[in-house]
C-alpha cells in the first residue's frame, strides 16, 4: 500500500463505526432466538443488555485516564483486536458446547470492552484530523454507524433466509473479520492528538466547573437513551408485539430506523447546511417525541413502523452533534472530555433500553394495562428522554445569551 494519508485515517474511522454497529445491532436481532434457545425471560434479556452496556460504561470511565498515555493509535488497534476475540468467542460457543446464559454473556462482555474503548478513541481521532469542517466530519463519520446497522440487518436477513437462524453463530465468526482487518489497518494510518502536544487541557474538576459541561452531559445521556431505547427493542416489538414475521419486522423496523438515521447524518454532514446545531437538535427532539408516541400508541404495524422510521431520522443529529457542540463550547476539553461524553452517552444507551425493558417486564408480570402490549408501555415512557434533552438545549441557549450580555 502507498503511504497512508488522512483519507485512510478517515476510512479506518468509518470502518470503526461499522464495527460498532455490528456489535450493538446483532444481539437485538437475535433476542427472540436467545429467548427460545436459552429459555430466557424478558427480565433476563434486559439484564444481559444492561450487563453489556454496563461493561462499556466501565471501560469509558477507565479509558479516560489511560488513552492519552497509551496513544490513540495503540488504543484503536487494541480495541479492535479485543472485539475480534470476543466475536470469535460468541461464534464458537454454540459450536463447542450446549449454549448457556453464562457462555453467551462472557464473550459478549469481552466485545463490550473493545466497543467501549472504540467509543472513547474514535471521536478524538476524528477531531484531531486536519480539516476546516470538523463538525461535518464528525457527523459524517457517525453516519457510518447507521449504514453499518443497515448492512447488518440486510446481511443477517439474507443469511437467516438462506441458511436458517439456527446457524446464527456463523454471523459472528464471519463478522469477526471486520475488527481484525481494521485493527491491522489502524497500524498503518496517521493519527494525531486533537490538541497540540504541550498544550494545557482541562482537568476533570475544571471540566465540571465549566457551565456548559453539565447540560452537555445530560444531553448526551438523553441522546443515547433516545436512540438505543428504540433501536434495541424494535425488532423484538415488531415480531412479538406487532405480530410481523422476523424478516419483514427487521427490514421495516431496525433497517428503516438505521436508513433514515444515516440519511439524516449524511445531510447534516453536508457543508451546505448552515443551521445552528442546537436548532437542529431541538427539531429532532420534537420529532423523536412524535415517533415514540406513534410507535407506542398504535397497534397498526404500518403506522407503528413509520413512527420507528421517524424516530431514526429524529435521533440522527443527537449523538454526533453533542460532540461537535462540546468541542466548540469547551475547546480545551481534549480526550478526557470526549471520554466523559462517551461514558455518559453509554449511560443513556444503557439506561434507555433497560428502563423500557424493566417497565415492560413489570407490566407483563403484573398484568397491567390489559389490551396493551407490555413493550408499548415501556416505549411510551421513553419519551421522557427527548423531553429532557429539549429542556437542556433551552438551558444552553440561556447560557449563551448570558455570555453575550456579559460581553456587551
């Protein structure tokens, strides 16, 4: 290969987010299969989901203090190799022994370790690349999570239709080649720190003293929760709640969600769009509320899945735009700020689907809301996240106005 350039670095980051999409979206597509093969209750599925994201949270918190020391490149390579190991582990479990809850959970935890490290390191690598369009680059790179999600749904649907869902483990074995390749690819590409070496950056106490940091943390929590509460449960809901076949449910549920989320991010990544990032997020929050209401309040499959797609478009701006706003508001935040945002984003990504699953489990166990699918009640509660996000955007707007008034 010719000498690697920043274009190759950007490509490696794209593949990194495709890898993230594969890691996060394969398990939800298999929840019903796991439930049948391992005799799992909804509460156990929720616990497994919480465990995976809980491990990612731990890695986010710890990585904040060693990524700078280890270096972005080494961290990215290590993260991908860990993901490769975990995916091979999941793929081999059903082939070498009778599937068990622990046998499935352990390699999924290993994958979560690598995924958490990728989450911490990719965004600062993108921010550190030479460019005059950093916000656009950030959104565009994150769009590859969406396209990766679409690819995973389409490939898995074709795989299950051709070879049968009982051979699901082979998807993990084939998929493990993605992190293996990208780990090797990262060894060859240029990477630089997002803040010039020797420049003083904010410590954790000083980050929390910055008046923009707390609302930004709440926004990233709500962003992760708004996105994952829907994407992690919609395949299950389509199959169990709306009584749609798995093939059609996956294509019209998670796939449409991911397509519209990706389209939204590509549109935002265009330099022709000059709308304030905060305004885009506010509009997205309103549409997200509408999407959750549509999905949870109707039993019509077409209308419900249309609401799912609307939700995908609505959340497209939330996560990457929060990183871009943070870079502008707190320019000396550096890796620690990105790690904290990743940490709190994963708190939301854990808390959102876990809350939906918990509420649904309570409704199912106690027989509440007769005539309503338990998961529809859980999804209805999730509108709290985009509502809170809107409130925090108003908070930031008032802080901006206060700063402008003080400058006069």
